[in-house]
C-alpha cells in the first residue's frame, strides 16, 4: 500500500471511531488530507487504492475503515 493510501485509511479510521460519526465523506477526507504534510498525491487515487486493498469500504457514498486497518496500517489489533 502506498503511503498516501495508508494516510487516507488512518484519517478515515481516526474520524469514524469512538464517539465520532460512523462514516466520513470525501470532502471532509480531502480537507483533513490537505492539512497532512506527508500527503502529496491525488485524493481519488489514494481512496481507490485503500478501497481496492480493503482497508476502507464505502457505505452510502461515505467511507469507513475496516478491521484490516488495525492489523496492517496501524500495526495493532482491537482485541
């Protein structure tokens, strides 16, 4: 997974976990990514890669992280 896709997966996980909203839409992901100094790619490409590798999934036009983010991107498990 590219660093940009990993950043997007982390953004989605961080903003849809706990007491946050269950999903996050593309405009909000873009705003957060634009403030992340290491994100330097195309947002659509990064989202598409994270979707293809099943780190995130789409729900009603918005995005949520999958369990795979915890195991691979974040390097920990939720148990």
